[in-house]
């Protein structure tokens, strides 16, 4: 059975591209969230094998969403999607429990490598 | 990966964010003491930066990045912006809108970046007093590769007695965010 994924990003553009990259590699994107609050809710509903998490989102940001999800499920596998220049935020996300990170602009091969590390 | 299939989506979503920027700027102009507009502006410009970089539009990503720096300073500074700053932000939003249109039409080279000097100057002037980040206390990043050094005596002794292990880790020079990568490695080793 293929791994299930929840894709969290406030931009439809980014969600579409990440979903395409993962979908084409055989993953099953079961849900999308555009705010941190939605991410936490959908994680509880869907129990995905993997979450991709943007850092800057309206409402609740990605780092707080990681904290909430990990509180609920310490084994959650969360991959941060960051932009250049966000090192301090990525470190904070890792401290909060994120398992790995990729940096925009995304190269499909790098995204898939990171996903394998997180799931492996 | 064929990026052209995402160009329309990029254009539509960028325009949506730019129109939100104009709304937020009008709101900020009416009420410069309000704290919300700058947060919304920062997020919108940040999103455009990420999308543009992904599309390979380097000039737009650069413009958005420098604008994001200015907005971040204004956000952290927390003081009401001068009218001059608001007008600059309106002009920067226009410049970004033009740049987005040109890039999607395959004419990114024509993007006019003259406004960058003004943006950088405003960013410099609005820079809040520096505070040592939590990150800086943990790690320092150096351009030079340090010479391998002998192990401290206590560590060497614990390794010799079998109580410890040594990992040698190499991070590729081109790897982004090396401190964050180092932190993951330390976490994994524990």
C-alpha cells in the first residue's frame, strides 16, 4: 500500500506542485491544509504517514502546528518546507519535532530523498 | 520537471496576493498604528518569493526577498511607518506586479529592479537593534573548513575505554541551511 501524505501550505501553487511530485512518485496525497489550524485538524482526522509543512502560514504557523501535532502523536513524521534565509525557524521546527526539511525552490529529487529519510 | 504547466497558477495566485498587498497597504495608510497589516504583507510577499523561486524566476524572487527583509524589519520594529515608507511599499507592490507579468510572458530579463536601492535603504534604516539569536548560541557557521584537531583528552579517554563513539559527518558545501542540518544529525546521533 502506498504511503499517505497530508500537504500543508497556504499557496495553492505550492500544494499543487508538492502533490504532483509526491503523486507521481506513487504517494497517496489524502489531504491538503492551508493554515496551521487546518493542518492539526486534518492530521487528527486522516492520520497520514507523512506531513509536508510550510513554515509561514496565516492563522497558526507551521512551527506551532508541528508542536500541536507532535503533542497529539509523538511519532508524527513531519517534513518542513522552508525558504532560503529561514535557518533559525527550521531549527525551531526541528526542536519542535519535525524530522527533516527541504528548501525552496524544490527539486523533485531532493524532496523525494527527504521523504525517504523521514519515512525510513 | 516541466514548470510551464504551473505558470498560470503562479500568475493567478501572485496577483491574488498582490491585490491583498494593496488592500493591506490602504488599511495601513489609514491606520499606521495597526499591527496586523505588516504581518499580512510579510506573508503575501514571502509566498510570492517561494513560488517565484520555484518557477526559476530569480529576479522576482530577489525583489520579493529584499522587500520581505524590509517588511520583517518593520514588523519586528513595531513602530508606525512613515508615509514615505508606505508609498515605497505601494511602488514595490507595483514593481512586483509588473515583474510577475513579464516573467510569465517569458520576458523576465526586462524586469526593472531600480527600486531595489530604495528598498534596501529603507530596510537598513528600519533595522531593529540586533539580538543574539538562539541559533547563534548553538552554532556558528564559518566559511572556512576547520583543520581536524586532536580529540580533547577526556573525550579521547572515554572513547579508548569504549564508553563513547566518534562520528565523522561531512555536510556537502552546496547543502542549504547547514546549521539546521547539523542539528538534525546531532538529534539523530542521540
